[in-house]
């Protein structure tokens, strides 16, 4: 649905977090990966030619996008 939902896992039971929620993104959002420092979430779609979204976790915004010039079926971030 081109959105990332933020879930508060510390509440019992877990629930949708307050403030900016959901975060609009530039692709349908199928696969996600968090940077090791927890600052960014990288999101791609698994079926369509769409940009990869980079979400600033603290600000809860799509900070940037970039194209792979191909379908993105999965994403993994390291280092």
C-alpha cells in the first residue's frame, strides 16, 4: 500500500505507534532491511519496477529514493 506502519513493540499488547504513522513511501513496500545502527530502513517492492525507499527511522520520513534500473525482489543492508 506504499506505506510503512510503525509498531510500538514495548506496549502490551503491541500497537500502532503514535505520531507520523504510517510513513508514505515511493514503492508498494514488500521487503525491508534496517541498517546496523538502526537509523535507516531500506524498502523495496518485490514485483514491480519501482524506486528503493530509504526511511529515516527517527524522523519517520522517506529521506531518499534510488533506482536499480531493475526489479528489486529483496533488500539487505550491512555495514
